[in-house]
C-alpha cells in the first residue's frame, strides 16, 4: 500500500494529502465528553428569563409574546460591529479601517440542553429560516462584502457557551476562502459553461461511493479531496448560487438533511465537536450562475499541526470513501 495519495479538490484546486497509515499512529483522537445539561441554567445568558443579559433583539420567533423559540442578538463580544463607511486609512504598508460589519448570535432554542441533531424538523427549520432572513438582510447592506453563517459545537470547536447557538458575521471586506472558490468556479464556468458544483454533484451521485444521504433537494457527501476525517458537505442538488435565494419550501428539506447528517456523524464518530460553515455567493453580479452555496461540517477529530497551519495543505488520515461507508452504516444504529 502506498504511503499516501494526493487528491485535488476541483472547487478550490487545492491538493490534500490522504495518508491513512498515519491514522494508525498509537494515539487516538480525543472526543470531548458532552455532559448532560439542565433544561434551564439560571446562570446562562441565553436561557429564558435572562433576556436582559443580551443586547436588544434583532429578530425573534414568534415576534410577540413571552415564549420565544429562536432569538437573534448582537454578539456581546463581537468581532465586528461598527456602523459607517469602511474607510481605509494609513499608507499601503500600514493600512487599516474601522471594524465595520456585524456579529450576531442565533439562539437556536429556549432549551439549554437542546442540540440541533435532537431538535424536531420544525424547530431546525425555524433556525434555517432565521439564518436565511439574516443572510438576506446583511448581504443587502452596501458596506457588506460577505456574510458567514457558522456554528461551533463543543469546546474543541471553539465554543464558549453551551446553550445551543450559531453565529453570523458580516464583513466589510472579501474573504480569501470565498474569493478562491468564486475564482475557481468562475474559471470553470468560463471553460465549460456549467457550474463546477453541478458537475461535481452529478459525478458523486453517479459513483455513489462518497454519498451519505439525500433529503428532498439536498445531498450530503464526503468530498473526494476531503481535508480532514469525516469532513461532510451538504448542497442543494438543484443549482442555487446564493443561500439568500433558498425558497420557503426548501427550508424543511435543508433542516431534514442537517438533522440526519449530524445524527450520523454523532453515531459514527462518538459525538465529536464540530464546526459548520456555510459558503454562499454574494447576491450580485455573475456569481449566481457560477457558484453554488454549500455547507461544510468539519468534525474536530484531528488537530492541524505545524505543516497544515504553515502550508494550508491538509493531511487526512481517513479516506472519504471509508467515512461515507461508516456514516451510511450508522443509519441502522438507531
Ligand atoms: Zn442556557
């Protein structure tokens, strides 16, 4: 058996190193325990009764009444949050600008002990609906260049609060990862006249090796050039460039595949911490036809070390075909 294989991601043109034998090294990756939580924690700022501990609400469901199901509030310790124009200052060697943009928290449930994978489809659909509403509102602001919806689950994924929540950051500058994907997708479209993600989906659904699940108009699969163990992508099977264009009737299916995928990862990997990130084309210009929004779920089963941090090249020890097979097998483990 070869020491390793290099694989190229067609959506980024980046190479990753697939080195299954490195996974046989003597130490196992640590999976953090998630001790049971109370339904309500009096000291938690996101729990009902403590609404005064967060900044005023931006959005809530339902809009009126004492019992809310989802709330959106500014992050008290936001990375960005100033209004006004994103005016650059300084010289080219020392350029800076004010922290224009926003950093919001989506409190996904009034229950302190809720988890996306254990919530009902209706409840998760409301979270997805809120993500889309805030995405639309933020990307429409003239000073905003990108909006990132993400979720950090568990301490290894960087969360500081246990109460179920996700976050939305709107930045006044373009983001390197998104620019790279837009660039590759634009060139691919220019060469082939079709969205690279549409071609990728067709190829993955034909070979079926790495497909994990399908739900309505959505599919989850392990990418061919997976950068880390059990990295999982969720995409609409129909072409849609911007997450902001997600239709009301598609929200339920996205909720369904999110719950199912997170459940399979939990069963197959022993409840790992994870990061979830949503990549979307901005809702303007040519990007709607060349790009295809998608969600990446990265379970925290390995820690990037010096080589990965320095090079931005990943070393993955679990072949995505094997990960997909284990995830599919986990459907039987109810
Ligand atoms: Zn709480």
